[in-house]
C-alpha cells in the first residue's frame, strides 16, 4: 500500500532523526494497536503509536467505559505507557482509525496531554487507506499552555 505524505506548512521535510523506515514502523504499530481497541459503545477503534527520541515505539488503543468520561483515547494510552516506563522525550506519533474520508485527528484533551511533552514533534494522522498528513503539535495546538507558564521568576 503506497503511503502519501502531505504537509501543509512550508517545511516539506521530515524532522531530523525520523527516518522513513521508522515512520513505516510507527504507522504499522498504530494499525496493529487499533485491533485491540475496546470500543463497545462508539464502535470507533483508534490506534496510536509513539516514537521516543531513542527509537522505541509505544502503542496504545482507545479503551471505553460504560461511564463515558472514564474512557481513554489511544494517544493518551500510548503516552501513559511510555511515561510509566521512564520515557518523556518524543519525536513522533501516528494515529489511525477506520475513517475513510477524513484523517484521524487527536481530540483537544489529547492535544493538551501531548503538549506536556513539547510542541515540535510530528503527528502522522492517517485515513483507513493508509494515506496520511503530517503536522507538528504546535500546528494542531497553536498558542498552547505548557509547563513554562507555571515557572516562577
């Protein structure tokens, strides 16, 4: 399946350190993670895969709950798995679902959780056919609130 990369910003290059083979591994990992989604209410499976600075991949899927607010998104599952194993520096994340017409975008809560770990890392958002777009987290969450705002002089 051919992968199509689009970037809406003027920079049309991959960030330093993210190689095309790593991107493919990341895309494959998010598709695999989607298979484990627990979504009996929405029937909307999502998979995410997170690439650390040193090349390790953590995957996650959405896990719903009958008490809807207690469910967790795939992106946050991947982040929590990585952080719980001591990783807090990331270079990319891939996200997938079964959406045919639109790219799978992280929700607002996930964008803020991802922001906790920086603004300048890439998100590969896919369609079901494998095509994807790439945006930095800063592009998805401009003028964001982060830990630097809490530092006192």
